[in-house]
C-alpha cells in the first residue's frame, strides 16, 4: 500500500505502525495521475490510500441499546469512522469538534449524506448514556457505538486499526491509547482517504463536500 500525505510527517508514523512492512510512505503533496479539470484545489487534504480499504463488517450496540450493523446502516453514505473515548483529553474532542463544525457549514442536502460513527475504546467507562451525552455536545446526529472489549477489538482489526491499549495513570485511573485517525469511506464502501491528527476544521470543510460528490472515475 502507498500512502501519500500533504505535509504531515506524523501520519507516516501512524500508518507504518498500523500496517508494518506492508506499507510504504511517500512524503509531500498528493498528486493525482489525472488531475480533475476544475483545478488543483480539488486535491484532498487527507492521506490518499492505495489500494483503498474496504468498509468493515461488524455489529456493535448504539447508544439507544439497539444493534447497529455498521456496513448495512451506513450504505449509500460517506461514512467517517473513528475509534476513541469520551475521557480523551485532546485528539478525540478535537477530531469530533472539527468534523461537527464543518458539517454544520454544509448545505442540508450534502450534510444528510454524511454519517459520523464514533466507536468507544473504553466501554467500561463510556456507558451508552455517557457516550450519548458526550457526542451531543458536538452533534446530536453523531452515532456512538459500544460493546464488549472483545467485540470492539474485533471491529478495530476489521477496519485495519490497531487495537486500543490501556495505560495506567495512578492507582485507579487509566488512559486509553488508540488509533488517532479517521477512516473516510465514500459511497463505494471503500476508504480512499485517512485523516490523521493535525487535520484542521478548514481541511474537513474543504474535503467533505467533495467526498459526497466523489466517484473516483477520473482518478
């Protein structure tokens, strides 16, 4: 797999850790072999994945307590998948806030074609009520999923993300180390792009409308 990233060296470390020897990383801006006719600003701000990653099939539980079939319930939408936890002090709220702000700036017609799915990596503390309340701080339409630790680990592996790991912080507290990137599946059920830490709200605002309209037929 080749991942091309626009001026974000930290992405290289994340993806190499994720895919090991199978991955190579090319620094510098993404270059499309057949640039779209409407100009270079159509280049995506995320990391281009080649070949793209298939949308995983897993079922977890949403914040209402109902089963949520990820592949089936996101069919026909641009789907942003992120693994994190509500007590995360930095990257989780930053990713979620940037996406929420960008979506609110889109037209209703485009916004309805995007689903954001947040899978907790801390099911012991992220009860459905806590997870729902936390996501509602950003956008009430965001989907929160939980399940057993085994089921969540299986979902991470199915998506190609490294399983989260707990790190002790004092006698009774812990942090959760998790993959710090958002997988973006377009309507073809493939993730052509990954968005690591450092992606800004402006980057999302640039990319999301394009992702809704993307067909990949000219790339």
